[in-house]
């Protein structure tokens, strides 16, 4: 899944991007409100982490403009620990959650996971396909009954997690690549075919169905 991080503190932004990437997310980082507003309005993010104290355009103004335009992307705002008034304004402007600075990276990851669960068609805390459970913390597949574990590459993990959050939906290669890779990655939609083939080898050939001219559909109970 793909996140937008809008944070003007360069050191903090890089730390957060690194921690979120470790958790299996594709992350775009920008340092001011103008760039953040543009990317949030034009790119298909699964969630946004938005600092309120931004140069060029305040975070609240960015959020209000998104909501006024009908952009419903889940937004977690970052505020000062004692900035209760900012938190209230942010929630009233349409934020879905907030986190006060300073904070622990693990809490940020947990809050983002909760936001994504609430926003996706499947809200289950555990993602399953057949006998396998997707372990989001370790980024692998686990068969609890047999005591087996199957490693996944980073791209396999991100792709499978997106499939499992949208089961029964026809997902185009373009949509999948937009949510699996960050802005600077080379998005060759043909590479998606390679990773779908790998996932079929792990899950079974009938688990991911090809819809010619449309994309792919995950059948979790096939």
C-alpha cells in the first residue's frame, strides 16, 4: 500500500519514511504544503500522514482543500504534544486520526494499519487466504495449523496485502502498480504479471483469476 508523508523536518521525515518502508509501505515524502497538496490531490494514496506546521501552505489548509474537493483519503495529522486546539481543528477539518509529537515509530505504524483497515473493504485484523495468514509484522505467510512459514519479497508482500484488502474486486495492473510502488519507482505494469505468477505458485493457480483486458481478481475461498 502507498502512503504520502508530508513533513518539513527533514531528519524526522527520513526516519519515518524508513520505518514505514520497513513495515512494507511504499512512501512518498514531501516537505511543504504546496507539494503535499498537489500529490494528495493527484495520486491514489491509501493514506496520508500530514504535519500541520508546514511551510508554503499550512497542513490544515491542505486538508480542508482535499475534503472540499471530495478527497476522502484517510489522513493522520501530526501535532505538537500539547497542541490540543490543533488536534480539534484537524479532526473538525476532516482528519481521521492524530498523533502528538514526539511519538514512537511503532505507534505510527499501528495507527496507519488501523486507518487502512477501516478504509478498506475488508476490515478484519487478520488477512487470510486459504490456510495461510498474512503476518504483517514479519511480512510473511504463516500456516498456523501446520506450523509452516513462507517468506515473501517486499513487492510480493505489498501486492498480496493489497489483494487481500480488496478481495473479489477486479484490480487493473495500473491500479496495482500505483498502490505497490512509490512515486519515484519505475512502474512497469508488466512486472505485476511476474509477481502475480509468483503468488499463484505460492497460493494455488486458481486463487488469483485473470480478467482479460481488465486485470486480476483474488478469490480468497477458491
